[in-house]
C-alpha cells in the first residue's frame, strides 16, 4: 500500500464529520486492504504494516472496530499459505506481529486469538504436507489407509470447527473408530452425524472388485406425506381420498400443534425470521461466501446488513447456515421447554396413522445402518422448516444435514441433477415420493446414465411393501 493511499484515507477521514460517513470510508478502505492482501503473495506483510502505522492515528479507534472482527479475512489460510510458499514472509514473522498487537492492545484479544488459530492451522498443514511427502516415498498405497483417512476427515469435520487443533474428544473418538471390528454397524455414527456409513472392508481387494460386488444405493426421499404426515392433518379435504380419520377435529388440532412447535423452533433456534426471505437449496449453498471466522460469542441476533446492491450480505448469511449444522445435531429437549407435550402429539399422530412414522423411522434406520445405502431428502418446502421437521419427528439421526435439500425455489429436476453430480452415475438411485413431480424428475438420473427406480407412497401398505423390499433386497 503506497504512502499516498494511506495519507489519502486519513485526510478524507478528517474531512468527514458524520460518524456514519466515516464508518463507510473505513469499510471501503478495509475492503481495499483485503483485496490487496489476496492480490499477490508479497502484499500480506505490507498490509500488516499499514495497520501498524494506522494504529498511531486518531482514526484507529473507529477503524479497529470494523477491522478487528475481519482480521481472519485478511490473515486467511489461503493468503498466509501463498505468502509463505512464495518465500516473501515466514509464519514466525506473522506470529511476532500478532503477539506484538496483542501485547500493545492494537486489536481486541479475541480477534488476535482467532488469527493465531488460523496461523497455527496453516503451520500444521505445512508440516503435514512435508511429512506426507516423505511418507509417500517410503510407503506403498493402501486402500485400507485411504478408507481410514476418509473416515478421519469426516469425523474431523464433524467434531471440531475449522482452525481448531485436534481436541482430546476427537482423538478419543478416532481411536474408538480404529479399534472397531467392523462386524456390526458402528453405533457411534448417530452421535457424530456422518455423511455416510462407516464400515470396514474384510480385505484389501482392489476397488474394481469391491464396486462390482456391491453397488451403493442412494435413497432419495420426499418428506411430507411420504416419510411424515403433517399437511394431511391440516388440509383434510385435499387428502380425503388418501386418509380417513375417526376424529377429524382432534387430528386438525394435532396438526396445528405440531405446526406451531415447528415454526417456534425454526424462529428461536434456526434463525427463520432472519432467513425466511433468504432461503437456500442446501446448508452449504453459501459456503463460498464464508470466511470461516470462529463464531464463539458471535451475536446472531444482530440485524443482517443490506449491501449497496440491495441484497443481504451473503457472508453474514453463511455464518447462520454454518451454525445450522451444529444446531441440527442438538437434542429436541434443548429447543422446547415442554418437549413432553410435543412428543405426545407426535406419538398420537403415529398411533392414529397406524404407525406411519414408526415405519418410516425403521426404514431409514435400516438403510442408515447398512454399508450399502445412504439416505438423501429433497423437500418441496423451505430448508429450515424441513430441518426442524426432521428433528421434531425424530428422523434427523438417519439423514445428515448435508444430505437435506430444498426444491422450494428450484425444480426437483435441478436438485436431482445436483445429487447425481455429487454421488456419481455408478450408484443406484431409488426415489421415493407421493407425487408425480418426483417421478418425472427421475429422468435426470436416467439421462446421467445411472440406474433409477421410483416408488410411489400413497398408503401405509405402500410404505410397508417398500420396507419389505429393502429387507429382501
């Protein structure tokens, strides 16, 4: 950053009397610093020097309020890695700079600590890469090692946030997985929300022979009136041909009760009031806008800011969708004060429908517990209420959050195409739904040269027959 640019900023700052205008100027200057730090490997240390010089000016008090929370965007893993790899600076140089800032209270302590964690993460990655290169020369490739590495990465992503070193909890769980004999489905997976089911191969046969012996099945589920009954409880006329109830008033009351609980949880725990107009197809749809700053102590109640383009700041949105991942795994008892009333309503609906929900849970658990099947859900409703429904009806342990999609703002064909790209054409796709929309969308799998079969669920007998086909197939 040239001296005249820094001087230009300070001159403009004092020409402005309104604090709001000064804050906008600081935002713009900080954005230019972030762009500079990412533009070239040799610019990172220069940007840090700008902070040193700016900290002596009267503009620093306001500027650090804006720059502090975004320090990790400047000292991002990619920027540090590129700068270190180019030889323009050393990790030790950056660490000394951060410790100096911490000692002299240039930035808030928590902002410095977050940046140091990013630095430690980069340093660890550099060491691992250099070590792995040495090991790669000394050892031959092992399919068992590859599978273990994949399992560790999934556990790693689940149990600890980004920028955090391995915790004692993670190491303990990883040791349990390594000690597992593989003879029965790994019971711990339900607690860790793994994206697929961990299993241990009996031998180190090559990949081709393994794929030939067992093709993986992807079960693509619809939610409402397929896995759960909810809309049919509130709109009795529309579903009168499929469902008949002895006490319609009681059924409608149960539907209203469940719906109220679902939206209370969505509003109070899953930011639905803030995100209702910013719905996404998938929980990771905004991951490219996430700078992965640590969210410990982050105030999620603050208003989402609107940019100059009239759109909500996607970075702030991404923080909330990232937080949804961890909240999805929390027990229902933490979200509802009178959870017994809610569970009683769910159980009563299950009883009135002759065990529809119990059968759905059984099928999902059978698939989840097998080594050759994965549950995926595509709902026509919004993403956040869909996630809450899965929690309320007790289905969330068997459908990880990363396997849940919403087709509310796009077609189901579009979502099915995304699923095909994710899992590949070598898998068998089994689509289960109650409407012709899912059946027509199956063409996306066929067009992608994948095997696909559709099962229509209209009655409890249809669901029971599908359950038998899984057990016999």
